[in-house]
């Protein structure tokens, strides 16, 4: 039986598991859906096609996607998922290094792919009408990539950007840059039998970002930073997380810092039950953990990812080292990834004990995560 938008509301939105990624809205071929703030809503008659449900990453056990992508599941030892190469990189170009996060790997890679023609557009997270409010942008030039560089640390409707890339920019070879949950959605576009082919066939590269959690824009950015700290978001030039601190860089003013533990209370609800830190479903995963300051860690996972990264090497946009040759190295990433999985298992157990609604994929098929500690936690559900 085909499930519809009303099922998404019942199973995902109402119990608080919606990612606000916009995949359901963007995929609707009849444009019956729209985002109301961070919530998808029905704006005109539903035609009962079921595509919106099939694009949602929150209704399935994502291990099934991993089998389709890699031909197998991760082993118990592969806490970071399946990958071919682990590298530490730094952008060579000063214009990218001046604006980008950490080593500038994502911006440099995408700039090379645009110049080569491997892609003709990238869907990245820029800002919307309010300062630092995430909103998708379609970058088709190096300058547009640099303008959107930097992590926003809040969630936004990324897949409205995919629709714009195809409908407004006429892109046919698109890179999707997103957090692990957003990469799961982009994989759903490509791998679901019931999908919006016009959009799915335009996706060429899935570029994932390491992610502990996203934060609620209204409560943290507007409530704490603007009102409590009296720091206008308009004067903030960059946010960062380093060594247990949430760092706020301000234009021509001293930076401000908050303890990361103190801001974790503002993490978005779906993030608390997410098991994926290292974007395990991506073609290439990128983050700061594992590399020295000023460099990015890159995990190349698929053949498409290898082809894309080789282009950046050919354009000499990146200085590349094997991750095993730098410190703190791969083991630190594994530790962070394992901790996130354990936290998610603990949160699911807590929700179960409180009689709260569990994610629909867990109701239908209990998970069997990799680590022994995690198995013991889940066994109590």
C-alpha cells in the first residue's frame, strides 16, 4: 500500500522527527506541498502519488540504503562506515582559505568540479532573510561557492535548492552538500523506486559533512546569542566548534565562547536519535575532526567520490596528506562517531521508557547497530 503525505505527518512530523530538509516538498511533482517555517504543509489537493513519503529519510532503516550503495553493510569494526581512503587536506587558494571552514576542502573540491564540468551546480547551505538562518543556494560559480562557505550549525530546507537547481538554473549534474541526514534524503531521491526522476537524475555527487547535531535557530541563535548575550547575528562572521567550545567570531570585535555542553540542550530533536556522525552514506565525507587545526579530514567512500577527488588533485586545489600521517588521526573520529551512536541508543531507550513515540523505522524493524556496547543498549528497548 502506498503511503501518502498524511502518513508523513502522522509518523514523522507530529512525533517530532521531521528534519525540515524539504525533501518531501521539493519532490512533489504537483507542487501540492510547501514549507511553513520548518514544517512541511499541504497547500492544495494531494494527488496520492506517494513520492513525498518515499523521499523522506526518517521512515526507513538506513542500513538498507548502505547495502544498495556499497553492496554490503558495515562490519563491526567500521564505526565510520565504509570508505576507501582517509586523507587530511588543506585548500591552496587564499580566497577560499580566508572564508571557508577548517581546511576549505568542500569549497575547493566543488570549485574544481565546476571548472572541470563534472558538475554544473552545487546545492549548498547559504543564509536566508534573517542573519545566519540557513537557506539553500545553488552555486554555479567559484564566487558563489565562496560566498556560501562555512557551516551554519542550524537546519534548513536543503532540497528546495535541488528543485531550484533543476527548474531555475537548468542544472543536470548537481552536487548535494549536506549533513548525514540530508545525504540520506538525497540517496532516497536516487535509490527509491517511487521518486521524482526529474530531480533524482540530476544528482551526481553526494558530499556529506561530519555532524554531531544541528541547533534550533530560534532558541539558540535568536534566543541565546542575540537576546541573552546581546550579540547581534548581523555582526557574526563565523561560528565554529573546537575543543568543547561553541565559538562566535564577530566582525572587528573579540570572539565569544560558550561551553558546548551548555548549548547541546538546543540541539534539534531528530538529531538526538541520529546514529550517523561521519555521513556514512556519502560519496565523500568531510569534517574537521581527525586533522590538525586548519585542515579538513576527507573520507572517500565510492568510485564516484574517487573520480571527483582526483579532479581536485589534477587542478592542484588541495594539499593532500594521508590521514595516518597526521595527528590526532582516524581513531579520534571513530571515538566521536561511537559516542554519537551510544547517545542515540540511550535517547531511544529513554523515549521507550517514557512511552513516547519511537521513529517509525524502529517500530517496524528494531535496529542492530554495529558496536557491542550499542547492541547491549538497544537490546533493552
